């Protein structure tokens, strides 16, 4: 099982990169909450939302793979990078990250057709912040 534990946090950098990209995309669309978008602006926002969804999918896959590893571990605590991490806490972090990413992805899908894009954008920023905070806690536990 040590090899599985070693790989548990091997995707930290990928998660961080994808999340950074999501943050940049949110900044890019921040001006798109106005009521009317030109065809060109709407196309750019649509492309940004597709890219945002792809980043969410990649992170969801990484988290799902980590959850599969956690299911195989039969102890309450594991040693990761010289520290001890509680399995239940790690599972909760992963669940919180997945929930936030799924909401973010759904909101990205609904963004252009939303009646109130400004409110939806605020929800997306909240979900992004929650995922960032949860991942930060998760990574802090693994250091």
C-alpha cells in the first residue's frame, strides 16, 4: 500500500495548474456579466466556458482517482510526506472539492443562457474560492 499512498498526492501540481487556469478564465469572463454580448464576445465566453469545464473535468478525474486509492486504505491514518493525515478528513476534502467542481462546471454550462449572469458569476467565484480553500487545506495536510 505504500506505493498507493505515495501516488495519492502525485497530482497536486496538476490540480493547482487546472485551478489556476480556472481562476484566469473567471477573470477573463468577468466583463461578460453585462446584459448584451456581441456575437464575438458570446463566442469567446462560450469557448472560455468550454475550457473551464474541461479543467473541471480533469480535476474531477484526479480527485476520483485519489478517492479510489483512499477506499483501498484500511487504516484510519496514513503517513504522507513525513506527516500523518486522517483518512476521514481526506475523504471529506475530496468530497468537498468534487461538489464545488461539479457546481462550477454546471454554472459554466449555464452561464450564457442565465437570466442573471452576474449572480451566476458570483456563485462561480464562490465555488472557485471554496475549491481553492479546500485544496489548500488538503495540500497542507499532505506536506
